[in-house]
C-alpha cells in the first residue's frame, strides 16, 4: 500500500532548530520524528512511501535513503531549483506536492494515506482505511476531539450525523466554534481527489483542496478517532513532547540507553561520578557526555550526546542538544540548541549576539572559557 509524508515545509514556527535541520528530522530521544511515522506506516502495511522535500532536503534523503533499513521503499520529490549553484527550496503546498508526483508518473493508483512529517501518533491506520472504504469516500480527514476551550488553536471540522464534511473553521473563537473536532493533518484519499488539484501551482490541502471538495459535493468525510497525537509545530510543543516522553506519557516512544539509577538513563560511556553529582530523574544523558562533580540535573531533562556539563551548572526541566558545553549556568525550562538558548515559551536568546557564549558553547571548541568576574558580569546573569 502507498503513502505520502509531507516534509517540504520550512518549519518557521520552530526556529531556531529548523535553521539547520528540517522539521521532520527533529529528534525525539535521538530519533527523528519522521522515523516514528515510517514505522507506523510499515506496521499497517504501507510499504511504498513517497516524501516531498524542499527545505534542507538532503538531511531527510541522506538519512532515510531508499527506505531499506526501515523495511519500506521510499522515494523523494524535490520542490525547488538550483540558484547560483545552491539548492533553493520552493514548496508547492501540500496538495501541489501530491499533484507534482502524480503528473510525473501516476504513483497514486489506489487508496493512499497522507500525513504531515512532524507529529507523533499511535493511530490505527488500518481501522481508518476500512472506515473510509465502507463510506465510499473520496477523501477522509482524521479528526480528534479536544476540549472546547482549545478549539481556537486548531482547524475545526464540521460534519453532519453521518460524518460527511459540511464546513471548516480555521482557529475559531471558542463561542463561535461549531464543533470541537479538529483536523490532525492525517488524510485518506482516493486517486480521483487529485483531479481537483491544478498542475504546477502552489495548492494547499486544507485551504484550497478541501473547500473545492465541499463545494462540489464530493464524498468527503471525517472520522473522529481516540488516539495520541503530539504535534511538533512550535518550540513549546517540542519542549513539552520531550517532557512527556521522559515521564512515560507517550506510548510509542521509549527512553533509550540503560537505566543506571532510578529514572536515570544513559547512552554509552558517560563520564560521571554518580556520588558527586545531584541528579533527580527522569533524566536521559547521551553517550560520551561528561558531567562534572558538583553539577545538578533535575528531570524531566534530556542531555544529548557529547555534551559537557561543568561544575556548578544546574539543568532543570530542560532539553540540551548534542555538543553543548554548559559552564556555571542555571537553566530552567530551557532548550539549548547550538548558539541558541530558547525558553519553553519560545523566547530565544542568540548567545553569540548577547555575548553569553562563554556560558554555553560548543563542546568541541578548545576550552577557553573566561571567568564571569573577568568579564564584569555576575554568573547569575545566565539565560
């Protein structure tokens, strides 16, 4: 069976991470979020997977290649061009990306699944496909019921009693919402749906294709499913997802490594004297990371591989990416990624621009951290 993973977006809402990696490659406990989707598709018999790529496309293609190591077949449709010798992405929109593939060669020749490449889900795809076929649907949207007070954050799907879609509301006010079933970005399509998509144009599934289907009176349905759906759309979403994984709240994601203390997991060859650090789980520490004596780590916290946490550092409820060196700094509810320190709300500090890179820097740099006092800055002025 065939599927499509949408992976061409720039991920602007989750910058600065997406400056150097596309959103589907953002790691959830050292594993790209898109890999979980590939595994889910394989489990339900979807072993031919097409992926549209654009922004930092090589990161996705070089990791997944032809899908052999994941037990599937994969191919890629690049959206963009080469300008002055460099690949420049230019996404065609979710529906436009599907149409480009179909125009190239009619890949979609039977019922197929489309999903965004930036969410963790545990959906029973086989059940959804069976329901879609039982309705004789051309298109089916998988929805999820959320509390009424949360509808203003999502696209709302309005249906009749049979599940036929009547209308959509994009992030309506709570008192104006006609439903509390929201669009999860997971779709079941028949190939005929692509007859409604123009060739060679930017065209979106939600804002362009779906209104056309409603207007045409096409057999267009929604099915509300009770499943876990973790959208990694913004930095706060990602921070919360890692918190939930560490606390065992996400079903299909396990903490890697081995448990060396209650609630404390490590990768290979971590350098630490457990009797001389203060650590409270749940915590994950990646391989070849050094934790100096006197450091304090409070979970839920993830520290990536090849990091260096110095004496006096405090890391609490934070996510630290690989090759980060933390000096005498206190981080609470933070995400550290390269030269950036991001609050769980998404507020970002460029450490180099703020002259704070002596506190947080690349662990591969030769150690030359200056004393805070020599710089005339008290050590409590950490991000």
